[in-house]
C-alpha cells in the first residue's frame, strides 16, 4: 500500500465498540505517575477503588482504537505526533461501554523535504444512550510522505501562553520504566520499549510516549491548580516539541487567567521544552 492522500482524506470508521474497566482507569493513573507517594490520599482516589474511584480526563486519549494506524501506506517509523487536543463534555465514568467514531479530517502537503500533516479526529459516546463524552483531535507529521502536490493548508494557530513569569510550577519525576508501563494502555510502538528500534529512529534509548507526557502535564495541573478535582477540566490541548526520556523530571509551568490555564513543560535535567502552547479549559 502506498500513501494516497486522496483516498485517505475523509476516511472514517463509526460505532467502534470499546469497553474499559476500573482496572484500565487505575492502570492509566499509575502509568502517568500517580501514587508514587503511597500516603497521598488525594492521588489514591485515582488508583484505588476502595474509596470511590475517580477518572483522569486524559484517559480519553487511550480509548480511541488504533489511534494512528500503521497501515496507511505512510513511512510509520518517521511519523511524529505534533499536537493533541481534547474536549471533555462530562466527567468520564470509571468504567463504561462506549462507541467511538474516528476520521482523517484533512491532509496537508508540506513539500517533499518536510512531509505531510495529517489531522485525525475522534468522538466518544456512551453506548447505552449516545451521551457525548469527549472529542479528540490529533495532528501528525508524516516526515517521509510529502511532495504529492496536494493542498498545503494552514495549521491551526497555537494557544499563546502569557509573557509574564509563571504563576506557579510543578515538578514531577518520571520513572526509568514509565514507558514500559504506559504502553500497556494500548500504544505498543516499539520505539518506546526496544533500544534497537529507538536507535534506528535516531534516539540513544527508548523515549516516553508523547501522550504520557501530556498526561503528566494534566497530573501537574490537577495537583497544583485543582486540588485533584478532575470534574473542572473541560478541555486539554498541547503541542509536542521534544521527546522525554524515561527518568527525566518534567517541570510544568502554569499561568491561570479565569477559566483558562496555560502551561508549558520542560525537562529539568536538560532545560529542554517538551510541551508548548498548553491550554487547560476549566468549567465555569
């Protein structure tokens, strides 16, 4: 199969059935670093079912089946996840049967040397009554698949974080095995596990999933701004700018202006920004 933008554009799948359980909800929370301190009862509410389990909003990104298929005809080893957007219409249940619709909304040609930009969208709803739960948008750069002469398009304008000093910050250290744990949420790309695959992609060792870093940022905002109350989060967007290595410390710098929380993340050990243009929208 070759990369055929005209055939792929508008490709969609509907009513994809997904069942997830309390176990999946707990696994996700553990995989982004909650409950490292076993005495922290606020975090335990996300990792232990005994006191009324709660669900992290960014769990939604793991509920989209085959989020970025390897069989689109693209050079999958050179695919980069550039941006993730998420709207949460109601707090996610801790366990549910849902249906997901997903589609390729647009493909923009950036030229042979730069690749192609693909825009994926997905919507999740309860299977029982079609209650809307979330919408997801993902921007993917296919570095090996540009130059087909298609519409170059224009990328959405990124959220602008304030120019003032951050109002607050939060440092969370990832573990050396965090990518191996996070992959159990369903993203089994060997880039995050196999040193040989990582080396072929140009990395010294396996890197952390971008969506794990995204989840760590959500953890930081829950902890620092929301006192662990997940029900406030209505949207969560960010751009990926550099990979994180398992074991890195992620510093999330935060600005709050009303119901908009802006954020950026950097790796402390290398002083490298890894998430940019972050925006967490709070319910009024």
